[in-house]
């Protein structure tokens, strides 16, 4: 009877061995598939990070350039404001000098005609000329000041643009650093999964032996 059951026990042992092999093989395939997925995921994360890094770098450089241009334009506007004020002052001086020359001519004409220079109609005429000359001079100064003020406002707006652009540049740099940290975490997780899968495959191989 024992001899008759021996082939049966051998077949059972062989079946158990085949089942163990099949189970181990399936586990190894599963681990290999997971390993391939981890590698592919890591490669994809690297590519995405590289693309995002390039985009962030471009945005940072563009924002920095915009800040420089805005600052340069602000300086140009400030210089234009100073030029307007200088021109307004010079025009006002010339207008007063012109009025003084006219008054001088008027007094000379009055004196040549024998009229009294500092009284009567001659004096009134001189005062009118002086008043008109002063009003024209003040008008030129005011016009120049208005133009200068417009340039001051433009410079202020451009400086705000420069500040906004600089903040945008800093934000892009910050995003780049954040993305780098995220990539590092992804790579570490991927490496951990790869290590676990290699361990699983090795363990299954040991069981087969």
C-alpha cells in the first residue's frame, strides 16, 4: 500500500512545486511591471520638470528685462521733467527781458518826443507792457511745470511697472525652486519604489531556488 501511494505523493509534490513556481513567477512579473512604471513615472517627472524649469527661467529673465526697461524709461521721463522745468525758466527769463527791452524803447520814444517819461500815459504804457510781459513769463513757467508734472507721473507709473516686473521675476524664481523640491521628492519616491521592487524580485528568485 505504501508503495502504491508513493507515485501519488510524488505527483502532489510536483503539483505543489509547479504552483509555487507559477506564484513566484506571477509575483516577479508584477514587481517588474511596477518597476517599469516607476521608471517611466520618474522619467516623465524629469521631462516635465525640465520643461517647467525652462519656462520659469524664461519668465524670470523676461520679467527682469521688463523691469530694467521700465526703470530706464522712468529715468528718461525724470530727465524730461527736469528739461521741461529748465526750458520753462529760460523762456520766462527771455520773456521778461523782451518786456524790458520794449519798455526801454517806449521810454526812449517818449523822451525823444519831449513827453514826461514817468507820468501820465507813458507810465501807463510802460506798466501795461511790464504786466503783459510778466503774465506771459508766468504762463510759460506754468506750461512747462504742467509738462514736467506729466513726465513725473509717467516716471512714477514706470517705476511701479518696474517693481511689479521685479516681483514677477522673484516669483518665477521661487516657482523654479519649488518645482525643484517637488522633483526631488518624486525622484526619492521613485527610487524607493524601484528599491522595493528589486527586493521583491530578488526575494521571489530566492524562493524559486
